[in-house]
């Protein structure tokens, strides 16, 4: 492409000015045109494709005035050596030099030079623009697809990471309940181990699924809460009210467990004095409402242990139920309540 550019300019200069002056004209035109030629891809991608052509117009105007000034300077240097016998260049030189530099901007001359500049620039430059237009028409069809695929893979990896954060934390709290039973040689230890085994099986095989039956998720909550009740005994009142599931709904796995763990962590684990946890699930026409509340003893000197908490739930809801959920948190003096609405 570059050699086509040089050959075009060489041919134009030879036709207009003759052999002795070809090199001077070509050098002048090549400097200006090559500037535009090699900045075209950058200007095209940054300006034209984004419909921001101000910089591009400024460059064209600046290039024109540089080319025009270069033309005047070149003829000024050649004037002592050009004779009337050199008919082709002499008439052009007289046209350029007559009236001095500022006469170049008169209406008659300016129109001529604009046409001359467009002719010099367009022949080598238009094929380059055509190629860029063709390439740009192909790339948008590929890039958004690739970008969407990468974003989807990134979100899937993030979602999996959030799930892996839940499982160890969930296991840790369950083992605490089992440890309490083993210490007291409780007869329910064997049955509790079996229940723990079922919970582990769930977290290993079901948690990796995109969606699971809501019935299985509620059974997980029931089993987990029974272990919590064994751990705290009659000191903590845990009230669970799940309405019958009207349809075979499916839900993202382990979406409610962090909310339950959060209630336990900030309630009974912090203080068992008048501790209680109330959990309910209601079904409406096109959504379910999960509500969990717990007593809070803010006078307790024991600080809540670290955990996954609401941040994990909020991010998973954003990934799994974007624009299809509503989470509200009420942190009051005596209790803490979370209401989660998920549109089914």
C-alpha cells in the first residue's frame, strides 16, 4: 500500500511539473499524506467509529495548512531557478507566488488548493479508509460475542466461588453442634452424625447445580435447624413456619443458609438470654417471601464471630436473580430481620 502511495504521488508530480521537479513535489506530498495514512487506523477506531470526529477534522485541516505552507515554501525556494521555458511548472509557480503568502487564502486560490489537496490525498487514502470500514463491519460481530462469553464465564466462576465459601462455613457450624453432643455423650449423637452425612452429601452434589427443587432446599434448612436446636437446647426458641409449596418450584441452592447462619451468629451465639429465631416462608402469586428474624442483645460483651453473612447472599442474588429479587434488612434495637422476596 505504501508503494502504491509513492507511485501515485510520483505520477501526479511528473504529469504536472515535469522531470526536474518531481523529487521535490513527491517529498512534500509524501510527508503530509503519509501522516494521514499511518494515523488513519487510530483515528478511525477512536473517532469515526465512535462518532467523535472532531480530532479527525482538526488533523485534516492542520494537514491542509501544512501542505499549503509547504507548497508555498517550496516554490519560493525554486522561484530563482524556474524559467518561462519550463512552461508546466512556471505557470503554476506564478499562480502560487502572485500576491504573496496570504493571497493563498483568497477565495479563488483557496478553492483551487482545497481541490488539489483532496486529489492528492484521496487517491492513496480512500483505499485505506475502505479497508478499515470493511474490517470494522466484521469485528463488531465477533467482539461482542467473545466479550459476552468471557463475562458469562467470569460470572459462573464468581458464583462457584461464592458457593465454595458457603460450604466450609456451613460445615464448620454443623460440626460445632455435633461436638456439643459428643461432649455430653448424648444418645442422639449417632442420629445426628447420619443427619450431618446427609447435609454433607447435599453440599457436595446438589450445591453445584444451577437450580434445585425448592423442597430439597427447605429440607436442608429443616435438618440444619434441628442440629442448631440440639446444640442450644431449650435456651433458644426456634420457630419455623414453611407454607406448603404450591408448585414444583426450583431455586438456586444454598441461597437461604447464609441468612440462617447470620441469624444464629448474631442471636443465640452472641447471647442466649431471651434468645429466639423466627423463620417463615410464604408463597404468593408470582413470588416467595422468606423472612428470618432473631433477638439481638447488643449489651452482650461477646462479639459475633466472623462469617459469610449478607455480602455473599447479596452478590449471589445479583448473579442468580438480577432484577427478580428484593432484599430488605431491618436492624432494630431489640431484633434483626431480613426479608427476601424472590420472583419465581
